[in-house]
């Protein structure tokens, strides 16, 4: 297993520690531990991709596992937010559903030998979800912070839907005949 794949697997291993830190409020400073784990895990995504591209260590395992690790991390955070009452369940369902739909599309495209790159909308969605998650994990209280958290939740939702529509519109042909 090459270094980028080990980093990806480290991200997966960090997820249960993140969830425990999120949900066990008897751990001192649990929110700060959770946000540190979340940020480090998120940064490993950038690191493993950079190393894989720079040193030509791209592998089939990495192509499969890297996006899966990202989806597991974000989905874990979103589900914790529902459990803690920080986010409405329907918003989380929409966001996670988008990830399943895109994963399915990528699988069909991959079978046809087509690689579909992330769009600007998809990258914006990811950034908004990361910022939203960090704010919700730290959970500062106050009218302004609460308002910013709510804005980030619905901005993430809107960008999720826009990125899904953009993705489907640009790549629908792959579903029709298996190629672009």
C-alpha cells in the first residue's frame, strides 16, 4: 500500500474517534477534540491527493477509497448533527442522497471508461460543508454565530442541490449510452 493510500486509510480510522468526541459530552473539551480531528482528517484529503499526483502514485484503490473516505467523514458529521439537534434531518438526507447519486453516476461512468472531474459547484459545495461542519462542531453560542451557522447550513444545502443538477446536466449522456 502506497503512502497516499495509507493517508486515506488514516482518515477512515479517524472517523470513529471523531464520532466519539462529537457525541460523548463527558469528555473534557470534546467539541475541540472533535473539530481538531475533523480538520486533520479533512486536510489528509488534500495531502493524499497531492502526494498521489506529484509522485504518480495514483492507484485504483485510491480512486475508490479516497472519495469513499470523504463521504464517510462528512456523512458521520452530518448524522451527528442530527443526533445533537444541530441540523434538520431532511437537510442531511438531501446532502447524503446527493453523494449516493453522484457515486452511482461515477460508477456507471467508470464502467464506460469515463472519468468525471469535480466541477466548481462541487468544490464550492465541499468548502461550504466543511466550514458549516467546523462551526457546528465547535458550537459557539450567540445570536450572530447561530445565524451564521444557519446561513451555512442552507448555503450548503443550496450548493448541494445546484452541484447535483449541474453534475446531472453535464453528465447525463453517460447514463444513456455509457459514454460521453
